[in-house]
């Protein structure tokens, strides 16, 4: 069985300013465009992964729930669904 360990405290001194700045940027982008806010979440997750683990992406982690890579996939899927729904709603308004 896979042993998944979550260590939120790993390199927290380096990550805390990133989390604060990332949250503020997310709030700013959220006021202007939800799609850009989700794109920022993907970039933010990648930067946090690099600081925390020392690498950008690990292929093995895409299948493990609640890893950075898994969260990136979920965010991309949400972004695609939102873009698709916006296109459908624009077509119906015509």
C-alpha cells in the first residue's frame, strides 16, 4: 500500500512569504478573471513544489491524491471546463 506522508512544515520559512504573496496575487486576479486566477494557482503550485521538494514535477506523483502534481491536473481540468462552459454560453446568447 502506498504510504503518503504530508509535510506542510517542510521549508516553511521559505514558503510562508510565497504563500502570502501568492494569496494576494490570487485575490487580485480573482477580481479580474477567474481563468487567470486558476492559471496563477498552477504557477503557484509549481513554484511551491520547487521550493518544498527541489524539483518541478515528478511523474510518479500524478496518480497520488493531494500531491502538487495531482492538484495541478485538477486545476487544469477545472480551467478547461470553465472555458468550455463560457464558449457554450456565448453560443447560446447569439
